C-alpha cells in the first residue's frame, strides 16, 4: 500500500517538528518545504527535527515565489498539506508590518493556488490564530465569535482564513482553518513570552543572568502544549466535511501568573528579578484570550489533557537542564 504523503510548510518550527514526528509515527511519508539556508546550517536551523531528520524529505522553496511552491506540489502531490509557515511573532509585525503582511498572505495564497492547479484532491490545513479575535467581542471565544484583530499579524491571519474559506467554497477544495490559541513547549522560540520567562528563570537560578525585562504582565492567554495541538490539526483533515475549529484549553492565565509559577518552581521570587520595560508594550494589545474548545471536543474527539502547571514545569525543567549543560560546557 502506498504511504500517505503529507507536506508541511514551516516544518522547522515548533509545531512543524511535533507534527512531523506525529505523522511519521502514524506511518506517513513526510515532506517539508525549507529555505536553502536551513539545509546549509542544519545544526542551528533544524535542531527541532534532530530525532527524525533522516526520515523527512526536504524540498527547497520560498513562500515568496509562486513558481517555486507550485513546482513542489507538482512533484510531491501530497494527500495532505499543513501550512504552518508564517512570520509568527506578533511584536515584529508592529515593527515591519509590510513584510509580515506580504509574506503571510501571499504565502498562503501561493500554497492554496498550487493545490488548486497541481493536486486539487490534497487536503489543506491553515494555521489560523486566536490573534484574529484581538479585542475580543465575547468571552470565551468560539468558532462564531467575530474577529477584531489588533495587529497586522492578526489581520494577515484573518486574510489567510478568508482565503482558505474561499478556496473551499469556490473550488471545492478540502481546506480548513484551525484557530489555535497560544501553544508552547520547550521548542518554543526564545522571543515568545513563555520561553523568555522559562529560559531567564533557569539562567537566573544558575547565576548566568540577574534580571528579566518584560512588557505587559497583565495580558491573559490561553496557553496549551504544542505537542497536543498538532494532533488536532491532523484530526481536522480526517473529517468527512471541511470545517474550521477553535483549539485551546478553555483556561486563561496572565503573564504575571506564568512568571510566578516558572520562577517559583526554581525557588525564586519573580518580583525580585523582573523589570517592566515600557518599550516592550505593544501599540495595541490583545488583553484577554480564552477558548471555548467544546466543538472540537464534540466533533473531532480532541481533548486537551495537560494542566497549566504541567506545561510550565515541562518548559522550566527543560531550560534548567539545557542551561546547566551549557554552563558545564564552558
Ligand atoms: O506574547 C505579553 C505580550 O509573544 C504573549 C504567537 O504564537 O500566539 C502567539 O502570539 C503576551 C502578549 O505571544 C512580553 O504583550 C509581556 O500579550 O508570547 P507572545 P502572542 O503575541 O500571544 C498566537 C496565538 C499566535 O498566533 C502567534 O503567532 O505576552 N508580553 N512581555 C510579552 N511578550 C513577549 N513576546 N515578550 C515580552 O517581553
């Protein structure tokens, strides 16, 4: 029997790496689109894939070029495509809003159009985001909650969501959006607030740094673990009908609570180490996000199983070991 082929954009990122491992475990042939520089500098760019690197088929491509993407779809003819690649750091979208807008919207459009023209049977998953809810119009947020994005990043995700819905309606493509709330892990980039906190707490404990500068401590997020969220992506492509789903834990915590927990796990008092830096506040903030994931539970059978404490512990433990080894090595 021929293996199912999955093509992942953004395979080198946190979600891409967990998804690749998960799909390989299910017996898929996994393909990933990467930039040439990634394959030239595997140690730094492909570290998240280190356990499965030999099992993945990589393809050079740029999401800024339609011909380069189209060629890959023509060659691979995937059964499923997970479009995870994006400029995903919200703060950066305030600094360079044009490149975030162009690359996120065009990238999604190029992928959808390639599917339409090269392999219309391919099922498509779009990584939409709770940032689309922005200045939330109801609490908790569900599939029917109106979008009110507060950043160019959020606007680019609304456009991607609309493109996905349009290709579904106009061309009959099995195209869905997963509206994922914040999801973290030890593989999260250091610029995001959770990893910024857990890495700093570990380094402070080890005497490698003393202070941590943060922005808005009162922002509240629904934080889950990436490893569990990638399973929901796969489930969405296994449905009989293409539909969009909200994925989150249903619980919300402030940045302050996250910091308190992370520092506390190492016997530290966050108040002694954290300094609030006004420059790290966003020009327009998303104050509160909390998901209502009941539809995903009912229709996909997806249920989040970890607690907030377990997520923070997983990240803190990892970072403490990671920086202990680094310290030992110098
Ligand atoms: O910020 C506040 C900041 O950058 C979380 C992305 O994956 O999830 C992520 O977007 C909150 C915000 O993630 C700092 O103002 C305070 O309120 O970790 P973050 P995000 O912006 O929520 C969504 C679902 C996505 O789709 C995105 O791609 O924390 N905050 N002080 C800070 N944030 C950062 N980064 N750094 C600080 O120093």
